[in-house]
């Protein structure tokens, strides 16, 4: 064998993955925001609200949070107004854009008006009759289409055979779907205090068709007085959107290794370097942040865990190359030192993942915690988290 040829092959084998990786890294991450129903399809209905309106409102808020805060993420909407979009068309939009993630927003309803709470679905076999019923209700949106038999190859969501199609489902994307579903569900329950119904699997046509990690969020029951009342409130809609957004950023940084700068505090009166304060100056530095509203929009976040990995007198740009690959790098000033942190997590579990990664480069790194602008001990943070849990 020609050794030069061999060398060429080795070189190719060595550099090809690098090249592919670089290619992947240079394209923006694309997330599809899918507001369920719309137009002639109202979805389920409460006393005062229709699912299509609640879904659209929260979807738009979530999309805005992402596009305002994540410059490297492209947000694609299946609808931005009250129009009817066929189920197959939603999947088409996601697939033709080669999206990286699909998030569908819905509300639940049940004959039993006591049924309440939040659940997040990933595609999979029906594990229970209750899960199947939710999927059946959502899939039946296709019955509103005049030509639905042709668009879905004769699939009828109301027959038992419908489940057989899904029983063949296996997905390369299931792990990541569960990863984002867990984060969304955890955040939503913590932020809204609505009942935690958990992450579930069921046969949703739209999740079945999209070729990417995907979830469907049932944000509460419009048939339940308390859930509906909660979802009618504008601030609460913001809280739901914020919870999904925070889950998204956590997923995004974990999957891509890219960083997103998210202001942690709210209403910061311009950083007037109150340098004579010897005590903690918990204003996370925002001089490099451009969008005023981001602080406002993310103000609903409370207890946060970060990994502190460096404390020095110098103020270094957050885009400095030494922070490359570190998730969510931020900094704050305390006792005349600039302290640099990575991660912005809502649980110890998540911040431990960040810690492990950061320790590869900064073995002395450790976990710290904030409640809004207040720096608190990690144990206090855990206590406060527990007390706000259901
Ligand atoms: Zn729905």
C-alpha cells in the first residue's frame, strides 16, 4: 500500500469530524415555537378563555424572550396570529427549516373539572388511557381540515388503530426530548406552583412527524377554575413563558456548549459603581448587555445556582477567549474583586453538571447561590427552594 495515500486517508479521517463540527457550530440553533390550534380550531375552552389564545400568547412571549436574549438562536413560529395551521404543516415548517428543537404550547381540558396541573409530553407509546386521551384530543385538530384523509394517509385519531402507527415509533431524539421536557416541567411547576403532573409519553401526531427533539406542553386545564384563572392573568403568562425560556437556555447551553448572557437581577439602576461599598455588591455587571428589557423579562427568576471559578481585581470582558466554551459566564463585584461565574441554574442537580465541566479548567471552582440580587449561602438557597416547592 502506498503510505502517502494512507497518510492522506488518516488526515482526512482526522480533520473531517472537526470540519463537520465547525460547520454545525457556525449555523444558528433553530427552535420552532408552535402555538397549538388557531383560527377555526379554538382547541379546548374554559369559561373565559380559548386554548388557541392562551397558547399563542405564551408562545409569542417565549419566542420573544429567546430572540431578545439569544443572538445565536433563530426562532421560527408556526403561527404568530389567530390563524388555522394544519398539523402536517406545522411539522413541515419544522422539518424544512431543519430545526433543532420543537416546542408546542397547549392547554388541557377534562370532563372532570377537578383535573388540574401541568404536564409536558414527549412522543412515545401511550402509557395510560389518560395520556392517550390527551393525545387523541390534540390529534383531532386534524379533523378540522377539509382534506384531512389525504394529508394524513387515512389516519383517524379516533380509532384504536391510531395507536398502532405510534407503536412503531422509535426516535434518535427521545433522549434530548426528555432532557428538555424535564427542564421545562421542573421550571414550570416551580414558577407557577400549579400541580405537577409530570413528564409523560403519548402519541402526538405532530411530535411523531418532526425530525428533531420535541415536546408538547399542556400548561394547565382550562376546564379547571383555578388553572384557568391562573392562565388568564398576564403576569402569570409571563411567568410561564419565563420558565420555558429558562429551561430552553439551560438545554441550549448544555447541548451546544455555547454561552448565553442572561441578566439575573431586575430593575438595576444603571451600574453606578458604588465602589465604597465594602460589602457585597450583588449587581451582576451588565455593561456589556444591550437590551434593556431583558432584565425586566427575566425578573421572575428567583433562586439561582452558579459556579464561581475566578476572583481577581481585573474586570475582563465576558467575551474574552478564556471563557470560551464555558456556559453562561457572568461576573459580579464583591469586596473589590471581580468574581466570575458560570452557569445560571435552578437546581443543585443542574449546577453540579456545570461544576464538573468548569472544574476541568478551574479545579478550585465552587457553587454559589443568589436569590434575585441577594447573594445567599447554598444551603439557604436549597432551603428557600424547598419552601417554594409544592
Ligand atoms: Zn391543544
